[in-house]
């Protein structure tokens, strides 16, 4: 048996890295287990000319396509939106686009404001210092002062607007709609050992330059120097409890496939909104027959994805294609509720700079706008490097029938049941998506775009995995309390996106990490009575 540790963290991605770093100053013995390994940037697709081809195989954002030994399969047949994630040190921050908005203050009180879903048990102000700390640690580039977004203080200047930005900005100005340079975690200057972006390639799937912040190159070096231990290629099967109903440690498979038990005084789960409920539901016992920390019956329920409605077209002017971070502008024009639109809540707009040539060829052939035959090359030259995209990231409201359960048949490489996704897009979200597509068409047509195409929803758009172990003060209506501690198991904490009560209409990573830092801070303040 392994020696006991004070704190055991499961998952080395966005939230696991942040909580490990924050707790390191307690000088407790902290161990993190991750089922993936350290990444080697020299092997990233952007080091070669075939980077786009790899995105369709070994570096797909979907674990079901990618199929690395570190991955686990996901049964998402019963969902129009497919789960995308990444397993390894850094987690999905290795793969994300580095788009960096925060949840808005209004997102924490949607019940009060709009009479839907539930209010969070914390508010934006409680997270503000942790947002700021996280922006410094991750290295954010942006322009402070956006009138429709929370006030931020990015340590680096914003991404250049490039070729695409002015085309979008001028169209938005003609329409009289809000737009602003988007915050990103792509370095625009040398920062904390990271070199600035040189537009080596598309930020997805991974940045060989190191300009894009992923937690393997931001938080983890600091955490390890501070004494945190990180073990890779360790797949956790279940969390065990003792006779007092407290978490006693985990059973995991090591890099050789040998079953191990790791005892711990405190267990923190950071496995994302699909991996966390999977682990809890697989941790059954006599005391917890329906899964660990599940007296509310809500573990795995209220899954929120953020349906993406995308519309794109082609302009005469050249765009940035894949030679820059993919998103450079955002708009919050339609973010908050306006009942005249026919739905509650709202959506953020993300503007895409373009696409690489292989992606353009494949997608345009699929859409029927790139013909085969004599006209193929002429049309391709007109399309390639001329794409502009508008995506509405629509707020998902929590619904219990959208859920993660354990698949009765499908298993991972160690025989652990795979997660099964049941998800439908709500009527409210569908109305929101249609509204976003209509506004997107106006933007593109104002910019002079033709050959307009739609993806509604983006099928491989399940990047944001939220809500399946929600936070709240009522144990009957939530899984963890207002500082991330399980209502049922007093030494068990959750710090990833599964604690979200509502989803907002923006990418969640900034908020996920701010919550992880907040939970760590609460734990440090309450160390003396952590188990009361």
C-alpha cells in the first residue's frame, strides 16, 4: 500500500492544477493522480505541415476518435452534441482555443433576475480576486474596459486584429452592435518563461510554441517546485470510504495496470463535468448504494454543454485563415434576457478568423459549395483564406433529464464503465440558436460574405462540460456546498465545471479555475475545522 497523503487530487487539468498550486503553501503532502502523461510539445501537430490531417485522427478533440490509451470512451449516441475532452497533464487546456471570457455577475443570479434555474450560492464578487490571480498565472492578453463585460486587467496587450478583425468590426459598427477584442491566454509578449505567439498555426489542437497557456506550462511547474507530487498514467477507478462515511482514499491502476490503493485525508475531484460524475457513480458501497455524494440524486444530472450555432461565409478580402489564434473578437450584444426575442437568458458571439486549407476543403465539399471537376481549383482559391465565422455560444439552462450515467456495456481499457450521455437541446436554447443564426447572417452579409453555411449545432462542440455535481446550500438540491465540499462526505471536494449551477453564455475555463482557487482558499481558511 502507498503511504497516506494529506490531500489527494484526481485530475491534472485546469482546475486540478490551480487547486494544487494554491494549496501548496500549506506545506501539506499533496499528491495528484492523472490518467494521462506529460505532453511533449515537439510532438504537437503544429510542428509539421500535416497538422490538420492529425486533427482528424490522433489529435482529434473527441476521445472516441482519438482513442489514445489515456482516453476513456464516451457513449454519446443519444446526444446531438458530442463530448470533446483531453486526458493528460494540462487536460483540455492543451486542446482549447484559449478564448478567455468570464461569467458575468448576472449569471450568478438568474433565478432572481429571470425566474429560471437557480441562483448560485456565491456571487461574482466572491470570485473577483481569484479571477485576477488566475489571469496572472495563466497569462492573459486583452484590452481592459469592455463596457458589456466584467472589468478585467490583462497583464498583456490584446491579440492583433489581423486581417479578419477589421472586417468584422466594421460590419458590427454598421449594425450598431457591441464588439470588443477578446481576452485570450495566448501570449502577445514574452511572459513568465513563455515566448510570445508567432502565429505558428491554429491554437487547436495544441501549441508547440508554448505561447498558449496550458496548465502543464503555467501552474504545474510552480506547484511541483512548491512540493506537490504528480503521478501520471494513474487511472482512478473509485473512491473508498471508511466506517465513518469519510473518504479514505482511492483505488487506481498504475502505469503498469497494477491495482493500487492510495490513502488520503482529503480527496479533491477535478475530472470535468463528465469524468467527475462517472467516478462518483462508480464509487458505490453499502452506505452509498447510488454512488458517492449522491444523497440528492443529482450526481450526473443537469448536464450543460453550451449549444453552438455557427454560421459562416466567404468574403473577397483575404482573412487570417489558420495563421493566428482562432478567435480575436467577441460580442455581448445579446447576452442578457430580452423577452421580446422569445427566450430567456442569452448568448455570447465569437468571431472566427478562418480555417486551414485541409479543413476548408473537407468542410466545403461536405456543404456542397466546393465542386469536383474542372471548376474545383478556381472555387477552392476563392474559398480558401476567405472565411469568416460567427458562432453563438448559447446558455444552457439546467435540466435533470440531461445527464451522465454509467454505460452498462461500454468500458475503458481497465474495465471501468464508460460514461453514457443523454442530452437534448431545450426549446429555449433552440429559439436562442435561431436568433443567433439570424443575427450572424446579418453580420456576414453586412461584411459582404457569400456562400453562407450553417452548423446548428456544431456537432463536435461538447467542449464545455458543466453542472453534473452542482453547488448549493440545500443538500436536497445540490451535491456540494458553497465552497465545494460534498454535503455527504465532509472530506471530499469538487473543483471542476461540474459544480456550475448555470452555464452562462461564455467559455467556462476562466471561471472554472477561479472557482478552484476560491475553494482552495476556503479550505485553507477552514483547515482547523475542515471535517466538522
